[in-house]
């Protein structure tokens, strides 16, 4: 079994809410609420959930674009949160991110060549001529032409711009890439191309992915294991096959039943979700999902369930009182 490249324990990210003349701290947005998981070398871990569940905030916190409120992150055995200054800059070479909107994440005033050269300039790697050759190689690796090096981002389609973002992410040969909804802004036909490109690059470059998406169909296609998030917490985590064949948490069951299937027409969904995601400023007591759960018991509103192994399968964990008390 592969070793863990990333280990996250009780990670939280709260955004303070301040009001009044003296900006008094009155509450917190609990975007990531004491999350624990691990990612193995070479695998793809999917993070899935409705909009507002905290998955993008978790991704940015993992790479310290947001500094966490509490918890620990260990990357390749080293405490990532204790690293500062030059050591942090060196470690970040090995952790890269692909953002959701390729146009917003690419500087419109810079050519593609300048954008892709930046990582080498920041880390003072290679001579100018070697950088140019590397940039051309990167463009060809992601399915673009080396002659595109002098073009600007607005001269490319959305799919091509995301290829440029991927080229930038792999430029320094990282071990871990965090992809934050990298295909959600693209046409379906282009989504398939980008997902296949990411799969090919993973095999070729021995990459590890944390893949964030709200689309379970995309997650099913790409990921080895899947973590389901709801209101800042992971409510279920399992291998792809186990999660889709034997979902335990009512929220996971509802998400899977909502996936459109060819030939089903207007067939009514068996476990459709009702209501809206509660506010992360004032989450419900006990299990955060209980106000929307058709199977809730009294204990669900009183005490939060722990993320525990499902009987007979240590790889499959669920945070649900119904799982630990006889099932649905």
C-alpha cells in the first residue's frame, strides 16, 4: 500500500465576523470545521459536496493560501504549518493548484510564455534560454503548440486556457496538485478532454491529486477515493466503488440519486434533498444534516456523530448515527 503524502488532522478554517465601531468579533463563518483525512502517494482523492460546503476553502487551506485556524497538515512527513520563509517557498514547489476559472487565474497583460516562465524565475531555476525551451515543452505536453508562446490568454478558448493553467501547475514537477473545480466552467465535451489530460499527466508524472468538484459524475470518472463534505465537515469517505455501490450517509445517498442517468427521463428521485444548506455562521446542533434528513432520530439533533469505520471496512467511514445504530 502506498504511503501517505498528505495527512490532515482536525483542520479548521473560520472567518471572523466583526461589527460595530470597534469591529468587535461577534461570530465566525465555520467554513472548514475540524476535518481529518489522508491522501496516498499517486492516488486521486475527490472532495465533493453542494456549493457552500467548504470544499474550495479546504483546498486553499491545504496549500496555505488561507492560513488555518487550527489543526495540522503534514506533507511528506513534515509539519507544513510550521514552515516559514524560504523553507515554505521551497516546499511550495512540490504543491501546486489549478483554479476553477482559467481566465481569472491568468494575468491578461502577460503572454503565455511570460506566465509559464514565472515559476522558474521565482525559484531561480535554469537560464533564460532553458526556460523558453521548457515552456515550449510544457505547451506541447498539455496539447497546445509551442508557437503559442507569444499569445495572450484572451486569444485562447476556455479549454485551452485551462490547459495553460495545468501547464503552469506541473511546471516545477510537483508531487501534489490540488484541482479546484477545474472543469466546471467548461463545455461537457471539453471537460472530457481536460479530465483525460489530467489522467495522462498523473500516470506520466506520478502526480497525486486532490480533486474538488460538485459533480459526482466527474468525481466518479477520475477519483480513487471520495470524501463527501457537508457544511464544513466530512460526512463520508470511501473508495469510489464502495461509495457508489454502498453509500451509508443519507446525504451521500441523496447526492448519488440526483445524478442524471441516460434513459431515466423524468423518473422521480428516490432520495431527493429538500431545503437549503444551513448557514455556516450558525450551523444546526448535533449532526449538521439532520434538518434535511428524512431518517433523523432524536440523538441526531443532540450530539454530533464521529466519522467512524463502517462495520467490516476500515476504508469506509461515515459520520451518521443511523450507520452506528443499525442502518437505515
